[in-house]
C-alpha cells in the first residue's frame, strides 16, 4: 500500500475546492501539475433537506443490527481474531488468566462489544438515508456531485488518519434525451394499434440499441432451467420478445445473455408482486415502478476490460465480450400485466405463476387478434469522471494490511435500498470506529472506508480501482465487506460470503441479537425457523463484493436483511443449491472455470 500512502501524505483538508462542477469533480490546475498519480478534490457544497422515510422504527432497528454485526466482524478482522485488540504479549495472572500489559491499553472482545453498542447512533443512519434518497443521483450529475461533496466533508470532519479521493474516467450509457425508448402493440397488418407508456428514465445500462418486432414469450425468471424447459416443451423464442421476472437468483445480465443465446430478439424484465411486495400498506414498490439494472455480463468499464480507467487512459479499440447484442427494457408490473394478459398459447408450469392481477399464466408466443410487440431502445455512451472517496484508520502493528469496507454511492433512482442504506452505514461505521480509537481501541490492521462511484453500472468504480492496484491488493487486502443492499426488510439475514469468511460470519451471528426477537441471537432464531444454514450463501455475480474475490482473490462478504418474502419463500427453490455451494466452498477442494460470454474467471465454487 506504499503508493497509496504516498498519496495520502500530500492530501489535506485545506486543499478541498469550493466550486461545484456540473460534469464532475475536477482537481485544480496546480494539483494536476504536481500530482503524478490520479486524485482529485471534492467540492464541499451541501444541500440540507429533510425527507420523510417509511417505517423509520424498523429501519433504525435493523440498521443497528447490520452496523453492529459488520462492526463486530471488523473488530475480529482488524486484530486478527485475537481475544484482545492489542498485539502485545499477554501477562499471565496467578491462576492462568491473561491480562493486557499495563503499557498497552488493549481491549478484550467483550469490552469491544460494549463500546460498539454505546457509540452506535442509529438516528444518524436515518437522517443520512433521508438526505441521500431524496432524488436520483447518477454518476456525473449535479446531484451525484453534491452527494460526493457531502460524503467527503463528513469523513473529513471525523479527522481520521487520512482522507482522499481518486478520479477515473469510464464510459457509461444513459438514455438518449432526443429519442425515448418505446414499446408498441402492432395489429395483424403491422400497424401500431397502441403505444404502451414507459418512464423515459427507466433503462438497462449497456443494453444494445435498436428495435425488434415479434411475438411475446413468458420465460419466468429467465434462468437456465427456465429456457431449457421452454426448449423441451417445443416452444421457440427465436425472434421473440422474452418477458422475464426480476429475481430468481439471476442478474439482469445473465437473463439477457441466456435470452440472446436462445435466439430472442429482445427482453422485457419486470418486478412481479410475488417476488417484490407492491402493497402500499407495506414497504415495497409501486405497481407503476420498474426496476433498473445493468446488463453487462461482467464488472467494471466494459470498454477498458482488464485495464484501469485512470487519467482518461487510451487503449486499443476493444470492448468486453459481455456486452449484449439484443435490446432490453425494464418495465413495471402494470405494463407486464397489460402484455401478459393478452398472451395466448400453452399454460405455464404452476411454479411459474406470479401474482399479476387479471393475468392467466400462459407462455405465448401469440397475442390476441394476431398482435405482435415492437420495442425500441435508444441510449448513448458518454465518458464520465468518477470519484471514489477513501478514508482510513492506520493499524498499529500492520498498517499495510487493510480491511476494506465499501458502499455504492450513486443511484439511477432515489436509491434508498442501495445507495442510501449503504452510504449511511458506511459513514456510521467510520464514525463509530473513529470514536472507538479515541476511547482506547487500537486496531492491529488498517481500516479503509470507501464510497464507490458508478456501482449501478456494474461496480465500475470498485473494479477499476481493483484493476489499478491489483498486485498490491492481492498481497495486502485482508478482507472486503460490502454494505450494498444491506437492508431490504427486517426478517431474514443472508450472508453472501467467500469461503475464508464463513466461519467468521458464523461466529458473529451467534452473538448479535435479532432485530425483531428480543433475547434471541440471529443464529438461534434461524435455527428455530428451519436452520441457520439458510443464512450462508455463495457470492453472486452482481454483488458489490463479487469482483474482490473473483478478480483480486480477496475474501469478501455482503450482509443483507430482507423480508420473509425475499429471503425464504423466493429462495426456497434455490436453497438446496446455495447450501451445497457454501459447503463445497468450505472444503477448498473443488475448483472450476466459469465461462461468462467468452470471458473466463477463475474462482472457487
């Protein structure tokens, strides 16, 4: 971490620029001449507004559990799993009881837990989520710039050992302002009979542009087994528009890749009420809201695959093989209901039935009155300056060994679930650990808190940073903790983990109290509900922690609390596979090559 620490020594709070830039966060001309490596200051203009948030009590309660669980895991990691936070040799009392040396103000794990509980402030999490989720804040936007300014300012106010930013340039895709994506129903003669209204801001980043016309086929979640079932049933999707549900353990990118490989001409992806609650009386989606997600089958900037995008680097014209060749659009449940209610054809399997109102589950590809579907996708590519924000607490014994904690900052929508929660918990953990250091906590290893940019586009900020410091991180990064989507409910905890952290997570959940069941740990409650093995799951492709393990070989984990409808019922079919996968991971004996549209990533499965 020598190169990073050299940069740290040049950064001070007085260097922070005071002007808001529309297109990004730019360094001053003097710094551009002096800095040999990419870094930029962030403006400190902050908009302060209060915004209401539903179910504040549940949010605070679950946030506290997530923060404490993560802090507990970090507490173990930063001092190497020892019972004492100091690296100093223990002094044995008569009777064999170890005590810290008087010269070293060490802390035992029990004392660490008490200190964490005393210093955590869930109210700050609520206030941060309210501010962050007041409006969309995509990378390069004014809102994104202001949010980055606020995050940097709050980290600087903590007076941690080092706080700095790094800039990079990536090619991102945005909706075309001059031509909106559209969806039509055509009559039997090919003329437009009805245009289906869409939200112009709803899109799938990195979708292919263009139009396609054809029949409509319902393919459930768009999993490999779903497309295999359609093939065995003799139903071809060649040239058709495939309608798929959000979820099923398959990312948007994998859904689109499988549809393309099956010969489909386009794809529509919608949130079904059976998977994502859309009851106004509960925390969930509106029936007219679509769920957006990128469709690049990979991580990072797809136009600099394998290379960091620092300093507007120029490479030979090459792009990732994971970019799709067919167009895709996210649509709302109401749009999906309108389309699927007009389908004709054989009935779908019982397990494929969702909860769309007035929809009889059939497969297609025909529609009533000989209609067809036409979709057009219009998007543009644009180079955007991204800014990752870093703040660190140096370890006392091993300062060059880093525990990294990160959260996505950008969002294509209001972003309460991903950007809001992740950013709020990141800031609270940074504040908590800074206060702990002032109260006697002395970490053995360094803690690095990172706010990532362009997470909505495939963890671009994190992956480009990994590509730039790969050899260093492979040797010096001890573990990575992702806070993306940490709270999606308050019922079930899921821990998406690489093998080396499974035992650590297991130890933590045995000592953290469940947010809804006083007196029960997360582990004991899971045991009563059918088994704690449900909690442990392998990392998935679109996780904020996935690239750290798959690309850099860094042990990583992502914790998530979800509603029962998310965690238990929706995952019931995948539970056996997930559990078997985790236990195979723990054996450390099976390896395989997974092919991702021509790009092979070597990782444990």
